[in-house]
C-alpha cells in the first residue's frame, strides 16, 4: 500500500531530520514523506531538500511562500499525496508529539475503517505528565465536552492532528468543502467525516509535549478555534453520506 506521510512545518529544523529518519525506519513498505513548509526562516525546507537529494523518491518538499495556515498546508499536502497515487495518507506534527511508532497499527486498521485517529481521549490514551492540571482540563473540556456537545460527534479527540486516511475517504470528503485554516481544521475534518458516514476508529496514543522548540498553539488561537465550531456546524449541518464526492467509497461499502 503506497503510503505518504504529510507533515506541515514552520521552524522545525531541529526536528525534521530525526523525524524523517524515524519514519523511514518503520516496518512499512512503500512509505514516503511529504514536507509542506511555510518558508521557515530557520532552514527547515533546506534540510528536507538535502534529505531528498540523498534519498530520491523517499521524501518530497512542498515549499510555500509564507505562513499560509495549517488548514491550507494540510489540504495542499493531501492533494499532492493523492496526485502521487497514495493509497493511504498519514498526517502528523513535526515535533514528536505524535510518535511514528503508532503508524503501522494505524495503517493495519485501514482495512476495516475509513480513517484511524491517534486519540488522547479514549481509554488508554495519555497526555504528557508535564502538562499542568489547567492545560489538561482545558484540552479535555474543548474536545470531550464543548465540541462534541455542539457537533454531536462520536469522535472524542476532535482536534487530533494524528490520523491515517484511506485515499477514498479524502476523495469523498472533497477538500474544497473544508474552509478552516487554523487548528479548527481538525475539527471540521472530523465533523465532515462523520456527517458523510465514514467509519472512524480512535486508537489510544501517548501525546508527548514537543521535544524541541515552542508550541504554536497560543491562547488566542485556542479561543478562535473554539468559536469557529459554530460556523462548522452551520455550514455542514445538512451533509449526508449520499453527498460524498466521486471516488469516495467507504471500506464498508466495498
């Protein structure tokens, strides 16, 4: 199964080489990496392109002219992966908060599900012990209470950024439907996936705080993302499985 791992980056020069090497070390056949970089001033894209020269066909770098947002970074990456013939597309952060070790399990479960989510909020899922009680409660409330109450999603970790998608699922979602460009992108993708009737599996993961660098998730960004949940509800409230885009069959539908 041709698998492409899509990783948006901005100032991840210290993380990118060890992360890519960890991905290549996985027992996964035909796995390649797509870096979507927003013109990082620390040279992240240069490091990735050096790896691409040394390992042709195993990594590609998509340079963008500036900080254009997480949502468009993922959409550009997903579209490029689909153009390259990916049968499975994995999305993850560049900071090692998502351990590559979960990817083989996620890919295995795509034979039964349309998307597999690395979840912090299902039994067995854990957050970094260094998180403060306030930070943990805020994250839990935003995911398990606020967003789920408004959108009535079954998915517990609606802001999860660690997922494995079947090709057909991304095609059926139709990325042009997705308008969110911040961290609410993850919420919109989760909601649209469920509204279209795709089967979602959440597997427990340990979510580690970034090893190097500073988090880009500030409090104003969190507040803005929370408020946009209402817009997501309004825009997609009428979606039904019959409204999947062409090519968007489910694993359960054959």
